[in-house]
C-alpha cells in the first residue's frame, strides 16, 4: 500500500510538493525517479520486506513498475515461475514486471490482489495506468495537452495543474450520495474505471477493460454451495493475512466482520488484533447495541486482542474539518467516520494492516433498499426492464402523490438512474441542471449495465443488478474506506472481494441467496461457525446520531449563521431550489433534516477549502469554524 504522483510526456512538472500532499499514503520511504517521457514520485508504506530491497520501482528487462496495493497470491506466482525468475527481495510487487514481460498485459488475470499500477514498457514505448477488478485502489488522471498526469489522490494532481470545479458532478455527488466512477469533482479529471487500464502512446490515450470473469449460474445444492463458499472464504482470508507487520480487523458485531475475525484467528492465532467503536447515543436511534456488546464478547471468547474507541460529537467537532479537507468527494456518509476513528486506534496500536467486510452485502443478495423494492414488483419489473419509455411528467405526478409510488415508477421505467441514486435516503431538487445530471448518470449506467449483462449473460436480473453495484456502491465504498484508512497510513484488505469468491457468489442464483431473507443464507451458513449471540443478533450499522450532534441548542444558532453566511455558495454550486428549501420557514430548526444538514455543512466546508480557499488551519474545530 503506497501512493504515487507522476506524468507521462515531455513537459516538466515539479513533483515534490504534489508528493508531499499524499505522504500519509507512504510515510516509510519516498523517491522521485524519471526516464524517457515519464517521471514518478513514490511514497512507500512498508508491508512486505521492510528493508530497502522492497522499495519501488521494480525493473525487469526494460519493464518498470510502481504499484499501490497488494498482490496477495505473490508466493504462488513465485513458486509457479521459480525456474524462470529469482527475486532479490520478499516484496509482493517484484514479480510484476517479469509477468508482464512473459505474458503481456494479459498477466493481469493471473493476479489476485488490489492495485493501482503504473507500468512503463521501455522496449515498446508504451505506458499503462492499471486499476484492479473492484476499484479497491484509486488512480486519478487528467490529460494535459499531450501529457498524462496521474496520482493516487486528486489533491496531488491539483499541485501540478489548476483544476476547474465541475458543478454538475457536485450535484451528482449529492443526488447519488456518492460520486459514480470514473467521475471526479473537477472537469476532465477521472478515476480509471474498475478492471480497466489506460494505454498511453505518442501522446494519445485509450481505456480498455481487462477483467474477464467466469460467472455461470450454479445448480448446486445448498450444501455444496456452503462447502465451496467456506473453502473460498477461508482461502481469501488466509491470503490477506500475509504481512510482515501486525494484522487486525475492524470488528462491528455483524456477520461479515465477526466471521473474518473467527477464521483469521483460526488461521493466524497470535499477533492478530480487533478494533471496535462505541458510537455514543446510537442505541437511542437503532434501539440495539449489538455492535458494542458483541465485539467485546466475541474477542474475549476467541482470545483476540481487542481495543475500542469512543465515537461521539466531540470526535466530529475535533476532526471533521481536517477529514473534509483531505476527502476527494463531498463527505456525505456520516458512517465513514467510524473508519477514521478505528484507523487512528489501529495505528496507535502499531497495526498497519486491517481486514474489513466490504462486499458482504453485495454478494449475498444486494441491499435491502434495492432488492427489497425490486422483488416486490418482480413480475412487472421483468416485463418493463429496458423496454418501456420513461415519462418525466408521470414521475413528478407520482412524487407529488406518493414517494413509494414514485420509487416504483422509477424502478420500472428508469431503472438505470434509480440504481445509481438508490444509496441516497432522500432526493435533492436540482431542477436547473436535472437533464445534464441524468444524462451523465445514464451514460455511465449504460456502460456498466452493458458490462453486467455481458459478464452475467445467463444470470438472473438481481445478480445482474448486484454485479452493477461493483461500478457504483462497491466502488464508492472502497474509496470511502481507502481514503479513511490511508489518512492514518493503514492498509485495508477486503476478503469478500477476492475475485474467486466474488465470481462464485455471483454464480449462485439470487433465489438461493435471498431464500431466508436479507443475508439469510450467509446467516444460515455461519450458524455452524459463530455463536448464536452473533448469528441471532439484529443488524446494526454504523449509524451516527447526527440529529443529536447538530440540533444541539449550544451550537444550532451558530450552524444556522454559518449556513446563511454561505448561502451564495449553495445557490451557485448546488441549486436555487436547495437555497429555497434552506430558507423556508422552520427548515433549519427541523431535526428530521439532520442528514441533509450534515451534507450541506460538509459541502460548505469542502467549498471553503477548494473554492474560497479561506481556511488557514485545517485543525480548527467545527465549533471554532462556524463562529468565524
């Protein structure tokens, strides 16, 4: 896990300051190297081979490679090619240029890993930017005349070239509650698409998809599926436990993280750690505290080293301004705060590698707000899917009549936009730019649904829609976790996103995965491996008590003044309608608007860093900022 910034081309860019903006991604070693038509600044986070021998780039027969991420099956690859290649280090990356030299770009299908790769083929004068299958590692780029600039985070690119704000993408960020890839908040600045690579040659660029999954519907019995799942799941965890530094898990009490902890403990035994958080006042919202009680009890039963931290308004107050400054999107999802708090706890306990349960929901039946809606109108959806036209008039009619009817209408007749927006728990009215917003969403959705239909051509619609989440919610979730953990120089690994496990579970019919309710099949499987107090517990997500935090009488007046002081920003970069909403009688005092208020505050702080440039100290507290 590392970070880089660089460029292909003949123009000279100064990389020192850009490299320093992402020093958190690699605090252990750094370098700047150059060659014919390229230059790369690299920050190393040492995970494998902590000596200088593990420093990148790795070079073999004129092939130069930088990699941010991990190749989990590197030992197997070295064993397979031991008669042809002899490594000089114990790095997981060193074999990559050899594999490219032997197999060409098709070598990527041999990798089990998460990665963003810069590959320079000096023999053929071709250069690549490569991204992993499930967008676990970020890789941004911008074309500047005949030069191609690239970096692990957008803020590094901003030190090389002035980037112009893309107002429509800000609105899409609000509409979808995340930013669909490959978009960024800046014009002509993109993330390489999942499972794709950019080819750069003679000043020209082309993007191609490299991943060819093997997904074919299974007719196996539940017992056969269960056996194969446990085999692949344990294998995935075992690969992701490979490290020369301590490894841990973020333990929430849910099925995903508890099963990772259980099997990791079986495989690794000693030197394995678990980290949890007590979200103060959360039980008053969800009426359960399973994510507080279960981790502590399970860690004790498994004899795992367990540490926990508090996550409360004071944490938000002290950290939110700095978090937003370093975020590549608008900070909409308050649940991501838990990854920041736990990452800080992990690094304080000298743990540099963390396993998380990202992907578990997607692989076992999708999200309740997607599958739940679609399954209720199954037969109608099967008929209308991609057949009948969408009507803006009828959509607005149903919105006025009933929100649930409006959702059903959009699913039936505009499912691509619905799919992209389904993560959001409410909608903002961007009437002025609605056409352009939906055009970009549809163009992007058309691309990833086309891929989903091709890769799962014989599968059911629910698996196709779940697979489409790879390009939306999984991709954004991976980005949320990556930017949070790397803020504290922590490497995150996701066992559910092993491509072998992913392809297998996407081959399991939705009817099997949803037979016992939301994630019921996983629950049924894990009853043989986890105690009842885990498998019988109610689901409890990382819900933040936003309403209590923001509608506090001690700060509410300052929050209102802060928002009204920046109402021009909201009008210009969001919407006149949102301005009207905020200014409507009683809106700012209505605690039911907590999530919207959280998002609007986050936007204003982001804008003060990236548009107004008027925050001098990123360590200022939220309360200090809103009083200025």
